[in-house]
């Protein structure tokens, strides 16, 4: 029997613009993980996949070509040179809320790939996992930048530019981030598609917003390198304003962002695809309780506090 886990993730700065070649910074969230477990099935039963959280019960042999978890299983087996379907019962479980910007799809696929490799006596390299998972992410996202699969497969904070080599990245001082789930489910594919259509209509305007986001991400990296948390907080706020001008925020997200700031957060923004999903707030340790409380009072379904750069795995 083989088991593997993979973390959730947040995008700290740079979502959406990252699809258009600008940099972004993302980090894993180890407080919420996806797990894949492989048990032997009866000889001749073949390979089946069961994920209670996403109501999935499929057989690899008959699974559709657009089922991401079947796609990633087939790709992993092919890469390992396994031609005959193994007799396996694969169980998947995720603590990460679906379609909430925490990378649930990438985490499930990553755990699955790792478990498949382990079951066959191999350990998968992060780059290998990342590229296999990217293939399956295309079904969740349309044309993803690749940031989700990369941060989840590497399991550490990353500086990400589409098509470039990955740069793992650790802030010089730990960042305390409160992650508030708005409870609104919003598929990333929809907001990414809307931004694309808007960009096609008004390319110059959108390119300049993406440029501004790209510059802000560079400034955020510098702030993290020197440990200037107030500056980083302001950059979160500026990123939120730019995401609002891309029309991917919402009343609910705005309310959570405002509540976090009023309660003493250094800065706050939506994280991920937007319109729903999560808001992240940069907080000092002594403001954690006040900010978490304010987020709950303003309607957050759940608040997770993570420390980036401090929680090594
Ligand atoms: O999976 P999400 O919702 O965290 O969003 C991914 C980030 C986007 O930049 C919006 C899309 C992408 O492919 O990078």
C-alpha cells in the first residue's frame, strides 16, 4: 500500500497577470492537504479511482478523456512504462475546499502521481510531478499559467514566471497570513476566460494593468527579501486594487478585505482566480486573533492561519 500527500496553495501576489507572462509569488499551505492511497484490488479488477469529496467513482478503463484524475493516472503510468493496467483501488481525499483558490485540483493530482510512483517503488521528482499535473490542470483551468501545479509539486514558496525555470524562494522573515474562505465557489476557468475576453477587447488597457501587477510583484519580492512587512502589506492592497480593475473581485471579497484591514492587517487581497474563493491578509502575530475574528464576523466560512517561510516540511 502506498500513500502520498500534497499541500494546498495560495498566490501571494500576481494572479491573472501571471497568465500573461508577468511574475507571481505563491506558497504552499500545509494545514490543508490532499491524500492519495493505493490499495491492491482483486486480480483482473483493474484500476479504479474513488474520491468522496468530489463524488468520483471511476474505472480507469472506461473513464472519459477529460477526467483530470484519470488523465494524470494514465500519464503517470505511461511515464513509468506500465502498459498493462494495474489492479489497484486508489482512494483520494482532500481537506482543501474545491474551487476556492486553494489549489484543490492540483493537490489531488500531485498526491495521486506521488502515490503511483511510490506504489511502483519510485520517488517522483518535483519537476516531473509538476509537468504531469500541469496536463491534468488544463482540464480544470483551460489555459493555466502552471503556477498551481508548480507550487504544489515543489511544496515550498516559489517565484514563478511562465515558461522559465522555477525559483524556490524563502522570505527573510516569516509571513503570517490569515486565509479566509468566502464560501463562494468560483471556477478559475470562468474568471480567467473573462479576463482573456476583456484583454482581447482592450489589449492596451489590460497590458498596462498586467505591467503594473508585474512591477508590484517585483517590489513584493524585494520587501520579502529585506523583511519589510509594512511595505509588503501596502503591495497586497495595491494588488487588490488592480485585481478589482480586472473585475475579478466581488462585494463579498471586498467586504472581507476591508474587515481584515480595519482589524489591523498590514494588507489584504483576494488570492487566486477571484469572484469567490479566498482572501489573504498579511498580519503581525499580535493581530492574528483580531483579524481572524473580524473575518469570521464579516462572513468568512473558515480562517486558516499559515506562516510562510517558518513552516518547513
Ligand atoms: O487556482 P486559482 O484559483 O488559485 O488561480 C490560479 C491563478 C490564475 O492566475 C488566476 C490562473 C493561472 O493559471 O495562473
